[in-house]
C-alpha cells in the first residue's frame, strides 16, 4: 500500500514521484477491483488517462527543474 502522508520523507518527492504514487493508489483502490468488469473501450480510456497523467507529471517536473522548485538552487538568470 502506498501513502501520501509524511511517512516517506527520504523519498525524492517531485511531480513525477507524486503522480506515480497517486496513480498506484488509484489502480489499487479503483481499477484493480473492477478489472474483470471493464470492457475494452473503458480499459483503453483508462490507459489513455494514465498516459496523459504521466505527460502532465513530466511537464511539471521540467518546470520544477527549471524554477528550482524541487529544492535545487538555480541561478535566477537561467530562466531567461
């Protein structure tokens, strides 16, 4: 089981790892229990949602890296 609380403070918490944790929780709680009931159309839709969320997390991670929001000190002129 995964947790979004402060138990995993030594983990590298960034946009991608947080999204991965959320997606894992959604799979464990919502998708896995009803996997046998999903038709092909719904399974494809869930797959596309997963791909989209990963792309959003990658873009958010790029933004974090660019702005230094991820805890890394950046030169303020690098953003220009």
